[in-house]
C-alpha cells in the first residue's frame, strides 16, 4: 500500500567515544525511507535539501524504489546540518551545532501522485510542517503515524497538540511522554496522551525496549535486543518508526495485533542501525539479516518454546 | 521439592513521597519466604532475629507452611534494622540508618532436617554467611540461587567471588552487573560473570524488566508490568527471587525453559509487592490474584495472539 514519508533529509556529524564522522547522511526521513523501503515497495518521500546535498544518496533511495518526486532541492541553499556528541553511556548527547538552512522555511509540496496515500509517516519535524502536510492530503489515510520530540514541546506546544489530535499513532520516548502528560507513571501518561487524540501510543525506551498502548488499556511490550556494543544511536528512533509503519503498509493492516509485529520489525531494524555510524548499517541491511534478527527477537520474547 | 531460604528477617522503616512507616517487617528472607510459600509447600527458613521481633509474623509464616526451625532468636539482643528514604522517582533511595544488631555475628545453623535441601535460595546477606551456609549443606542441591548487592562488592569482593563460583544462578541489578564485570554492555557483563561460575545470570532492571542469560548465549527478557503507581519498591527484588525459585521448586525443574516461566512468576509477585508498604501486599496475595497477573504478563509479552 502507498506510504508517504515526510521529515528531514540532512547532514549530520557525530562524535562518540568510539570515533567521529565528518558530514554524513542524516535526518529522520533518510532513516525512515531506508527502513520502509525494505518492507514496502510503494514509498514516497517529501523533504527538502540544499544544493550541497549528497545526491548519490538520493539515487540510492530511488534504486530502493523510493519515489523522490517530493524531494525539493533549493538552489544556492544549504541542507540542514546537525552536529552532536554522545557521552560515554551512549544514552545522552549534546548538540554542538544546529544549522536549520533549508529547513527554516520548508513548505512541504506533495506531488499529485501522492495526495491520497494510504499510510503517512510524519517524521520528527516542526509541527507546523507536519500539520501543513496533513492539510494537503486530500483523503483521510488509513493510518497516520507521528514522531516528535521534547524540543517541539518546549517551543511549539499549541501546534503540536493540533497535530497530535489528528494522528492515529504517536511515538515518543519515556521522558517526552512524561513531559507531554505531566504524569510520571507511564500508564497514566499513556491514558492522558491517548485522550489528546491518538488511538495508539508507542513509548520508546531505547535500550529498555518499547511499549505500545491501545484501546481497552491494552499494553504490549517489545524489548530491545541486548547488544555487544552500541556504536551510534543516531537514527534508531526514526528507523524504528520506519520499520513499524513499513511493516503495516506491507501487510495493509492497522489493528493492535499487527502493530505488535510491526514494533518487533521496527526494533529489529533499529538494532542494526546502532551498530555503525549514521545510515551505514541500514544501507547494508538485507532481508536475510532482518530475518535472522527477527528470529532472535522471537527467542528473546517467547515464553512457551 | 525442599527449598531452603537464608537471608535477613528484620525491621524496616520506610519513607516515600507517599508516606512513612514506623517499624515494619522487612528483610530479604521475609519477602522470599512469603513469595516461595505461595508456590512451594516445603520451605525451610534459616535466619536470626532479636527478642524484640514481631513473632506474629513468624506464626504467620508457619501458617503458610514455612518451617521456621532454623530461625534463631537471640535473647537480650535486637533485630536488624534498616531505615531508608526513597526519592521522588522511587528508583533511588538513601539509607538513613542501618543497625546490624543480631546480623553482626550471624552464625547460620541449619537444622538436621534441612541439611540436604534440593533448592537453596541465598538471599542478600554477607557473603561470609552465604558461604558458611553452603559449606554446612551436606549434598549438592539441584539448584542454588544467590542474590547479592553492590554493598558486598565494595567491602567483601574476595568472599563474594568464592560464593559466586559455587552457585547456579546469580541475580543482581544492571549497575551491579556492570560493577562486578567492569563491562558496560550487559551482554559482555553477562559473559564475564557467567565465567565466574554461575551457569545462569539474571540481571534485574526494576521497572525495565529482567534479563536471563544462559548457555549458548541464550537470552530471555521479561518485562516489568507497567503500573499506575509504585508505592514502595522495598523487597521487590527479594520477592522476585522468591517467586523465581519457588516456581522452580514447585515444578522440580532447573532448565532454561522453566527458568523463563519462573522469571514471569517472580515478576508477577514483585508487581504486587510494590503496591503497598513492606510485605503488606504480599501477605494479602491469593492464588487468584497471582493468576490474574500472570495473564496480564501473557498479554503484555505475547506476540502471536
């Protein structure tokens, strides 16, 4: 089924205790597109880059079947750039530089072919742009999934609430769920956030897994795969979201039981993402590798052999 | 099958953001005995208390079928006392008072009836006492489970290593696993700790669940049940350990697959423990309540409906 992805396509520079990168491909929609393209063959990307972007990556996405008609290239302008540094525990990070560049006045133009997508993934981005995107879609999609972060809660809470009210699934981390709801208990936080609009809430807990909250107080928990090393956590949440909606689009479903499987797909892909810098590991990912890791999740989670 | 429990039986005083207790029943072996007695009908307790202890609790344990022959009562002496204060997040706590009292020179005397137990639970206690206990057992038990904490790693690491080398299952939390192994990655930590002796390692992550590591790099993850409120976390780890070994003793098994179920039993019991102060909630626990929560864990974890 058709899946529209919107979010940043950008440059990152990443410092970790294991090493540093120069400018490499980053951005929520880069990770999401790579992940969804493994699962769903009808993916359209809406994003904006500058003239300085690495267009080999765009060709790569095309080879993977991603429709890049909606990727605007701004002449004479520069791509969004983020430079971050991870601490020793790899869980916390500092932003060293953020250059908004083309993202500062991003007007999401949706190609005619993509005005009626069945699935929509609103990657982490200004809630204004997320809202405009939804307004420009002509028929209600089967499923809208939204990712966001604390930054938008701090500076654009009103607009954020407007977007949240229109989506089916919201994905945020545990601290963000607490901030958005004002509740410390994640059970109470989930109840309050679901009252804001989304029928489903996914709380991402990084190395501690993810919780899916649905109707009738239904809860499903998916662990993170215990790994030898986390090399670079950048993009893990985006990859998770991409695997999640990519799986659902591939099976054409939107029910709680399918979302459980979708979360395992997202977690399996995210477990690869963190093994190398940036999108490198995701670009190497094959179907066999994905299946191998899905089997590991099954062993990790299965109570009855 | 016969199950010997050793650990502290003591008084606690607990301050939380929700309120404070006076002196109430505490101690690892109190929680463990209450938990195991729900599952296994052949439990023997080895511990020491002072004359000041609340002997109604001992009668209560007897009613539940716990054999208290091995509970020494020291005339003219006082029971171990711990006073702790939890912070707002309920995850961290400060010790306000520790009075060792009778625990200072505890000589664990094992009644003749209990010198050949099939299962042994070494609750958190000085590794010297844990070691003496094992030396006084006449035949190798089917399974020895040991719980310990960072305090003993700080002050008695050599003896701790001697005990660890003799046990089948070690249960510690994630920070303690990192401290004991010198590895940040829990996968690497588990490998190193298993090389110290125990065939199985359980890493307790509190609200983030528990990991079981076994042979051939086998890993199983059990989530914690997301709760509305955590009222008092005291004794949750002991209750978990008690539920774990109590289940195994009740089915007479010691294999990895059975341990997976045992961890769910331990987690279900611990999820009740934290709902009220001290042992209060565990004392109310019925088989129906336990089954209800086991069903909740099943829904939380089950991928295929």
